[in-house]
C-alpha cells in the first residue's frame, strides 16, 4: 500500500515526485517501459528551462530530474500502466508486467503526444530537423528555409513565430484555405517571409542525418514534387494521453483531464492530474514542472485530510464546480453534457 503513485515521468511527474519524496510520502513513479522521460527525451538542446543559461540536452535534463527525485526517496519503476481502478478510497494500479499496487492517491501526469504525419523519415529525423515545438526549437533555424505543416491557429502561430529566425517559412496545407482565425490568417498573409503551399500533403521527409527537404503530393491531381528545406515543423495538433481514464475522470472539451481551477484535483477524490494532460495551451517543460509542484502539494493536503477510518475528513474542502457536480451520478451525467468529453 502506497501513499501516492505517480503515473508519468516527464517534467510534471518527476517534479511531483521530488516534492512528494521531500514530504516523506515515498512516491512510486511508473515511468513507462519505452517512453520514460516524456517528450523531452526527443529534444536536443533545451535553452528555455530556468537554471541552465548554457542550455541542456533534453535527455540530460530528464536524467537530472530523475536523479533528484530518487535522491529524496522516490522509487522509479520502468513499466506501463494498463488499468486503473479509481472507484474506491484505495486506488489500484495494474501494470503490464502483471504486478498491481494500491495507493491512497494518484498523480496522473501522462502528458500529451504531438500528432505525427506518419510518413517515411519523420520519426528517424525527429530532433534532427523535424520538430513539434516552434518555441522550443525555433532558435536553431536562424537564416534557414523551413516549413510548417498545418492550417489551424497553432500552425499559423508557429509559422509567424518562426519568421523571427528563419529566412523563409513555407506553410504546407492540404486544402486551399486555412482553418485558422481570420486575425491569424491576416497576420500571416502580411508577412513577407511566409509562403503558402496549398492543396499539398507531405508524403516523405528527405535527409540522412538532417532534414534536406520533403516530398509533396498535390491533393487535387496527385502529382508529386520535392521542396528543399532545412527544417520541418509539424503543427497538426496534440492528443493528451487520457486513454486510461476515459469514463473514470471528467474531461474537458479539449480532451484534457478536468481539474478544479488552478488546483490539480480531478473529479475523483484522491486522483490528481498535472502537466500536459491538463494543459491544451502552453505545453512547456517549465509549466509542466510547476503543475507537478501543485499536484504534490495537493496530494500532501489530501493525505493529511484522511481520517483514521480512511475516509476524507468532514472538514476537507468539497469540489463543487466540476462538471456534473450537481448530479447524483456526475460521471454518468457528464456523458450527456456538451462541456465534458469522454
């Protein structure tokens, strides 16, 4: 029986582990068997995380976070959660290895995954010219010709941001009009560095050790051509990793786990969420780390509120404003609410 189990080993999960361990909660971190460390493991130079003026490699940063968590007593387990039972006061976590653990509380920090194009060369050149975060990697493309794939607000915002560094930014979109808001479109159309490539899809990413170009297929006539590039930014959306809690926790319209205001409290007492899995907007390592801090402090307060009988003390603050809170069965009622997705 654990006091707290942390699911996820990105900046949110490891920061929650650091704080929880320092509070003598002896957290168990389920770090994944294949994706331990989160998205920063796929990033090269990180220059915008406070405390590293010379920059730091993404994998090195995550290794330091893990080392710090373990220094204070956190236990890291390289396995995958395959099932969660959150119905009772005691929460049960089942792993792919067949092992199971029970805990008084859980921090759900599984992050989000950028949607991939799913073409040849994309995965191989990830971090070597293929990027999913303009604010993270834009600096490294000074005076280079690059492209952004997508047509929504995120894609146009990234393209506009990247003009601060790149000599030219192509926006590759599979239609002949954008989905982005009018103000974002107008801003991009006025930018001399941005050129739109309409009715085109990327079907291959070229290059051996770095991106040298892409192969485009015309969505109208099916013809193909190559476009020389030194960088490719994919901005077709992110998917929060919430498959483990579908039907168990309330979700927002954006598909992220719903939390109570600025806290990490979810719709189920004893379950807390942090990082990109609750954040559809910022998705930065430093904001995820701050969110992990909140989760650990919320866990500490929750555990302190548990009475001797193992139930929350009557003085514990209730969550009144969550979706479905006025219904007798909020999770079931929330399925019919437009404000909550499953």
